[in-house]
C-alpha cells in the first residue's frame, strides 16, 4: 500500500470525522513528495537505460568498424 494512502487511512480512522484543513494539507504534501520522488527515480532509471543502450550501440559500431 502506498504511504500517502496509509496516511489517509490513519487520519480517517483516528478522527472518525471530517478532516481538518491541516490534515488535508499534510496529506497533499506527503502525496506531492511521494510523486516527486517517484518522478526523480523514473528519470534516473530512464537516463541509466539510455546510457546503457548508447554504450551497447557504440560497442557494436566499434566492432563493425574495425
């Protein structure tokens, strides 16, 4: 289960009433942080994959060129 969803469930069980403005803001801050971390990780993986593919391509070119 994703952390932001767990946080939401804990808040709902704890309060058994409407969320306060502070609780809602804390929920969205945690959600935004999780999304930013996910995007940063995805970008790093994409860069690593691109660099690996480029390296393999260069090795193949070197092999065929001589």
